[in-house]
């Protein structure tokens, strides 16, 4: 058995603290990059599913800021800020000028489908990110 020196433990502690300080900046960059990829995927999905190419719906996709979700997890949100986006996303009643209902337009669920398709790619990227952080830390 080897002898454990307290000096080695102190050096390990300093390395862990240094790694912990650099972690938030690296995480923020990583999440912003992944959010941009998800936004691009959502726009691509919207272009393929929607017949209407005019309007501002495609311009409305945004990546939000990185924030703490429930005070625990770092999160980034991709959304569409256009006032009619929820109608395209979830569907709506079709109502004539006289107020008579003519049916229901089903939603396309573009953001949900883009998120589910992107999930596997994100998990792989997150695993690589964690490996890189550990390697940079010298562990």
C-alpha cells in the first residue's frame, strides 16, 4: 500500500476547485451551442411541414438565455415568440367572420418533434462535453 500525503490531497483539492470555477462558463457555452442547433432543427422541421412559406413564423424562432431550472439544472429554451405560433403548434378552431365554426385545424407540434429528434444527439454531445471537461481538468 502506498502512503497518502496530505500535500497530494491539497493539490487535488485545488485542481477540483479550479475545475469547478471554469465549469459554469463552459456549460453556458455548451448549452448555447446546443440551443442554436435545436433552433436550426426546429426551423428545418417547420419548413418541411408547413405549406405556407410567407409570414413571420419562421423568423420567430429564438434561443433563450441559459438559466437555472428549479434552482438546480442549467437549461436553455427554444421557442417561437410570434403571436400566432401557438395556433400553428397546437392547432385551433376555424371560425368565419360571422362567428360560425367551420372545423378544427390540427396542430403540427413542430417544437416537440424537433426536441424529440434532437434528444439523442444532445445526449451524445453532453457525454463528450463531460469527458472534455474531465480531460481539461487533468483527471
